[in-house]
């Protein structure tokens, strides 16, 4: 199975996580009695949540800090004791400060670090878990990612390797590259003239096919095993991410979302009224229910929930709250 980098973030800094080590332990004290078969066990609660990882600072586009700026900001945060929302697909989102921090710059000018994220307990009942992110980048982002993939692979692969690994039959007697397949598919997901969206099944088939091609290219090309092929590996990962995001946009009523963290049972409708304003609260609450498959929307149990991002025209009471995007 091909290796995959996972996107994570700490505050406004977006990262690639190459390794992750999570301490999810509890303290259990076993009282060994001098006789008998029953030995009481005392639960003293969870350990402090510590998440250690190897991270890579990369260029994620104009909406995020450059790798050098991101590394410098995180390095400075260690000195000031700053905490921010840490988000990772495996551990979810939680407010965290930085403990151990070992920054490195290799001979190829790649910036990476060994980092320990330590959970902070002082978390309000409801808080955004990070910056608003687009669930889909759209046709233009897919095209840009495909262009980068073509550029990076052409630097390290011969024409024969490109034909053998990156091209496949197109169903009409010819061949098509994985990058062109991504461009063509994302362009075909536009609604029809009557506003009818592309059928979900068709989009899923396209995404599955392209993802399989990219996985094959990574494995057959040996992208994950050679540091010299890092550019090709990264561009393949980013192309896969952009095509999946574009598919979400084409099939979602709410293509732009952010994550709201709830730490205490809280009513949904008042949250939506605070975030979006009273006029839009009912409709946004309906979207939150759909996005999260909530069966009983009266109260939200503690956890992370996906909320529709506010448009630039929507500026409610949360717009001045620090950390709300």
C-alpha cells in the first residue's frame, strides 16, 4: 500500500504529519491484597493528552504562511507558551501548546521538526477548532495540482516511464494521463444548463478511478522510497487531495466548512443563531444536522462538528471573537 501524508494544522499553520505517537493512557492503580482473588482497581483518570509527531513544513499556497515563516512562528510560540487548536484526522481537534520542539533544515532546504503537542484544559464549551477550510478546491485547483504533477514527474521520469506508469486507456481506443483524467473529470462535474448536478455515482466512480491511478503511480514509480522523488510524491498527494475536495464541492450543499468543538451538551439552534444570525439560524441548523448525521439535534453531545462556513456577507457576534474564522 502506498504511503500517504496526512494534513494537520496548528492554529493558522498547516502541516504534513509523517509520523504520529499518541499517549491515550489512563492511570489505573491495582491494589494487590494479601489474600483473596479480588483485587480492587482504582481509576485515577486520563493522562495529559500528549501527541508527538514528525512534521514537514510545506508550501500550501497563498492562504497559508510560507514554510520558513510557519517554522519561525512555531519556534517563537515555544518561547511564549502560546497555545492553538491542533487538528489531525486521527486525533481530531484540541487546544494544545508545544512541549518538545526540535527543528531541522536538511541539505535540500526541506524544513521539518519533531514536535510534542500537549493538550490545554482551559477550553470553552463551544469553540471553532480551526480556520475555515474549503471542503473542495474546485476545477481550477485541480488543474493547478495537475500542472504541478506533470511538471514534477517530467523532471524525474523518462517518457517511457510516463507512458507505462502515468497513462491508461481512455475507453475510446486511446490513452489518457492521470493528470488529464483529473482535469477532464473535474470539469465535467459542473451542473447542467437546467441546474441539474452531476449524479453522485458518476462523481464517485471518477474519484475512485483517479485515486487508484495515483496510488499505482506512487507505488510503481517508487515515489515514497526516494528523497529525490519527494516533489513527485508531494504533487501526487496534493492532486489526490484536490480531486477529492472538488468532488465534495460538486456534491455538497455546503462546500465550505469549518469544525466547531463542543465540550459540554449544548443546544444547536442557539449556536447557529450566534454564528449566523437569527434569520439564518434555522436553515444553518438543518445543514449542520445533515453534515453530521445528527439524529437528535436538540442538544449536541461533546465532540467535533462540521459547520457551514460563513459567507463574507455574514458577520454575526462571533466575527470579533478571537480564533473565529
